[in-house]
C-alpha cells in the first residue's frame, strides 16, 4: 500500500480497511481499483513478462489486489483466494499427503462435512469427528497418520468454543512424538480479523468463506486460504488454486474488496446487536437455551473472552414449544429474513436442522440467527412480535 508512505502495519484496522488496495491506477488516476477482466497479458518485445501477469487462472491483477488486502488484514504473508469457502477448504484437505488422517469438529459447517464424507473420504482421506472443545476427546482421536486438525470456533450451529492455542499445543506435541508435521487449520469464517487472530494462537492456515462477513452483503460467493508462501502445505494449496482455477472472478474480487472497507465497523455493529438480541432471548419465556459465547453462562465464555475480541454476530437458541413452535415464530417475522447463510448486513434466521442433510444431529427445536447491522431494537421488536403472534395462534 502506498498511502502517503506510512508503513501499513502502523495503521489501525479501520484505516487499513478503507485504504486496502487503493493505490490509484497509474494509467488513469482512478481511485476505485480497476476490474481487470483480461484472461491474458501481453509479453514484452523480448518475450518476457516484465509486468508479472501471464494468464488469469494463475494470477490476475484484481485477484492479486484482493489477496494482498486479505493478507494485510490478517497480518499474514500470503493468501490464495477461491471461488467459494468450500473450494478453499477442499484445497487444504487435498493438499495433504496420501493416506493422511484428519480430525474435524463433530459440530461443523454441514456443507464441509458433506464434502468430506461424500468426496474426500472416498478418495482416501481418513476422517475422525471429535468434540474439539474437549482436549481429552481431541487426544483420543489422534492417530499416527494424523496430519491436520481442522478447527471451527464458534462451531456451527451450536456455538461451541474451541481453545485454538490448546489444539495447537496438542498438534505440536503429537507432531514431535511422530517426527511428522501435524498442522492446524482454522475455519475463521465466523471470526474475521478484528474478532480473532488464529495466527497469533499458532494456527498454520486460516480459511474463510469470504461469502460471509468478509464480503458482507450476501452477494458474493468466495473463499480464501491464508498462510505463509514458503510453507509447503500452503504451497500445495497455491498450486491447486493456480492449476484448477477454482478462483473468484475479477468482479467478485472487487466486490469482496469493497466489502472489506467497512469490515471493522460492520463487525462492531454485528457484535453489539448480537449481544442485545442474546439478552432479549435469555429473558424470553418461549426460549430455552441460548447459545452465544458473549453470555457469561456460556460454557466457552472464558476461552472466547481470551481468544475473541468480541463475541461475534452469530447465535442459536432452542424454542420451548419444539419444532412446530419454532416454525410458527419464523413464519411471523417481518424484518428478519428466513434464509440460510450469514455475515451479511441484514439479519437472517433459519431452522437449522431442516437445511442440513439427513445426517444432521442438530436439535429440531434449534433456530440459528445471523444478527445484522439494523438498529438492534428493530430486530428485537420483530422477534418479540413473532413470538407473541405464534403464542396467540397456538
Ligand atoms: C459458509 C461456510 C463455509 C462454506 O463457504 P461457501 O462459500 O458457502 O462454500 C465454510 N465454513 C463455514 C463456517 C461457513 O459458514
């Protein structure tokens, strides 16, 4: 970044986010970065590629700008962006040596669980699911072939908290014992930079569905893997990215960068609103357990307070009247939208078990919510009227 010659790391996150990738275009002076659609780039007269770009599957200037911005936000050395969060995750799993064993959380993003069970396990990846919020359960799942521990915290949809530093410690010990590397990858989709820093806790790779908070407006499908360029695991991820081309289009890269400009301020609003909604739900007669790590009674609250700057924008809760009562409440919402996904500016809510596949173990009375950046009282009032209407009708 060229902003007035100020070293980028010295800038505070809000400033960094606004100015990321904003070197003005040398040819035109345009302030908003150009979208380079070209798939191919001209050689110099001597046959070389002095400007660095050859073919857009390998590298594209708009994608490079996004990857530079994401790396800077994470304080990471390198970023490989993908056409979805799932493609990013898949590249990590497929970068492992043949015969590798991977430990994943037993409560995890259902799309990744399906990808692992449906395609990667049949292709030879050995898989164990364990409750990573329990160190004993993690240790029991270790094998001599374990090469990767995949962490998702808070977990989806039960908001369990995993102590990332503790997992890293177990991975290092097991690796030393085996004389083999046991890597830790953190799916930080629910905790973008500003809320968490998995690298500071020792993670080797950080993975995102940029689809969610990073892009932030429910209009981009994209993913990213962050790491260190010289690390052989990251190098293999980069190799797959460049040779398979599961990459975001230049327009999606641009939209994601546009989203990043407001990330720190959006995160603040998401977390503030989620805390207000959680407090409302805890006090409501129709609601059973509320899963939000910002609540002092949450079993992972203490660890969350240590490893997260804020408790995030996601929560889930059980409806006392069961599945039917949950659907009756959801049907009466006027502002909060019934849809899957998360991390966009608008509040989204869903009956989670019915969007997950048959293998889902999610309780039938559980509702998951992505709290948006609307005025928190409008969100709470909408929930209140929906609960009241459902109760009257029953
Ligand atoms: C959405 C999501 C993904 C997958 O991202 P896509 O862009 O939908 O492929 C992975 N992990 C978590 C935690 C998610 O919420």
